[in-house]
C-alpha cells in the first residue's frame, strides 16, 4: 500500500521529493526495498503532523504536503489541487473537500465533514453531519473532508508546537487545532475521491478498486 502512495506522489508535477516519515523500522525497510526514501522519527509523536514536522525541520523547501500512507487511491491531480492555493501568499495551510453524494456518508463518523466560508476557508470540521439542514428543500451541499494537507514549512513547524485544543480532543481531529488557534485552512473543492484505510472493510474496498485499475491497465 505504501508503495502505491509513494509512486503516485512521485508522479505529481512540481514535487521535488517524496519522503516517508515513520517510527517503524519495518516500514523504513519496505520503502528502501522499492527504492524510496524514508526517515525514522521519534516514536512518541501524538499525531502524524507532529511526525512530519520533525522531518520538515531538516528539509530545504517552502511547501510540505502531508500524504498519509493509508490513501493508496490518491490521485496526482488531488495533490496538485492542494498545492494550488499557495500561490496566495496569505495561505499557510490547505486541505481538500468533496461534495457528499451518498447519504450514508453524512451519518458516518468515520467520514469527516467540513463547512466553509465564502472564500473556501474551513469554519469547522466534524464527525457529525454538518450543517444541520432544517429545510431539505434549501438544497444545501454537504462536504466531506479528504485527508490530504499542505503546509508552508514554517507554519507546519509552528503548528506542531501548538498545544492541543478542546475541540481537537473532543472530535479527535488535529486540523481543529489550527482553527482554534486562529489560523485559516483553505479547502479547495475536488471531484476526486479517496479511501483512507481505517477498517477491514476499507481495506477490502481498496483492494477491489486496485484490482479493477490493474485489470483496466492490462486491457
């Protein structure tokens, strides 16, 4: 799975390098086995963001993209979309959102939802269905969050040093830490989707889709 993610990231235009940040020697060895680059980090990080911030301190770059290793269906175009807002010098953090098409996703706590302002900056992320649509005829679009992040390197280091916040802890969503400390998160909309592998059911869905993609390539 990690190799799929790594190779998709390498295919992105404008990316100068891909590094796997891990505290597991087995993962480091697996990455090196297929010719990738990996860095071992401390084992006591609270979140994946804290882990990549440790590696980012040693990097010479302006933008860092946090792509999770359990997203094997991520598209190169999605990474480009999360990079695009950094053309605006005021943007320090980005992530993606996608319109919810299946009603079951709105009620699923494993699908994180986001509401945004008119500029596309996140107002709030939640595992609950937000916003509450009092009148179904209004036609409000609900968005789910795609767990792909971009940071200006200096902000990433600052963000990782911020103390945890109440809403972050309550929802178990680290991006709320940025909002609670007063930072904005730009959320461009994407038409692409991805599956984070959090459950055995997710893993089976990903395997089926990868098999279908492989079959299409052979055809």
